[in-house]
């Protein structure tokens, strides 16, 4: 992090700042490509939530389908026995 002089008010501003905190002028030393993206953003967090949700829900769905298949099998067995 370096400090540069604001072109508008003359105060020192960090190169990581998007604008001068005193006057609001954009900082010449701050480029959008120089900034790092946050490690956890909405996309990463959303994917993690979906993965954990699927990991918790899928076994219950499989059990429900197996139960319904068992009920259907019993219905077929008892109807065909007549």
C-alpha cells in the first residue's frame, strides 16, 4: 500500500482507496485491476450452501423413493394375489 497525493485537495490518500475520503475525487493510483477479489463472495457462498443442502437432503429423498417403491410393490403383490 502506498500513499499518493490527491489531485483535488492535496491530502495523502492510499492507492487502495477508490476515492479520496476528504473530497471524494477518484484516486489516480487506484486501478480496478489492482484490487483483489474477496475470497468468499456471493457465488462461492451460494455454491457452498447448495452443496451442503444437497448433501443433507439427497439421502432423505432416496429413502422416500425407496419407501414409495416398497408401497407400490406391496400394492401390486396384494392385487395380483386375488
